[in-house]
C-alpha cells in the first residue's frame, strides 16, 4: 500500500497520478504537489513509485498486492 509522498522532493509533475490504475493520487490545488487521496484503494502495483522521477513515493513492500477482479460473461453460459 502506498505509505507516503515526500512533499519536499515532489515536483508535482503528475506522472504518479497518470499511472495509478485505481485513482489513489491527486495533485493538491494549494501545494501543487502529489497527495494520497484514496489510500484504501491502493493495489500495491508500484507504478507510482517506479515512475516518480524524484523518488518521492514510498510503497510499503510488505503488503500483498490486491488482485483486480475482472468479471465477464462466457458465451457458452
């Protein structure tokens, strides 16, 4: 799960917001920095941490990733 974003090193580029598949991050209007808005939705995919050019994001490596649930209809049912 995403644990923190260092506001001292975050430049507010928005790459983390763009790569997050579950919309956990936002750019704060006041500070113009990335902030965690919906931490409970984090899938622990590490996309934000890997894409951050400033190494400002820390994702807790000890939480097991949550697998996305994809439902679909089979043609033979």
